[in-house]
């Protein structure tokens, strides 16, 4: 299960807090949420501090999003390592 909570920091920046596991259908939910929030005039800050697990699809999505308008904060060390590893 995944819970996403939006908090506006400024008009040009939104904090999105993720809680739970980022797997399966929940990866699609995060992708849709980021597609809605991201834009040329807005940055999304994703807080992963309460994410306990993510699958390969989630790792790929987070890498792709980081190349765009998304930045990650409060990333647990294991998830940070997964995001840094070479893509399979």
C-alpha cells in the first residue's frame, strides 16, 4: 500500500510525501501524480523517508523522474543505493 500526501511549499514547488511500499500498481499511482504535478514552472520534491520497499519498476521511474522536475529528500540509505546503482 502507498499513501501520497501533497503539501504546497510555494506556488512553484510541491512537496509530495510517500509512505508505504512503492510496488506494482502503486508505481503507476506515483507516476500519474508526478505527471499531474510536474511542469515547466513547478518542481516536485518527493519525500521518501517513510517508504519501506520499492520494486525495480519504481527504481526506474524514480531515476527517470529525477532527470526531470523531481528531486528526492529523506531517502533511506538502501533506497539511495538502489537509485545510484547501474540500471539492469
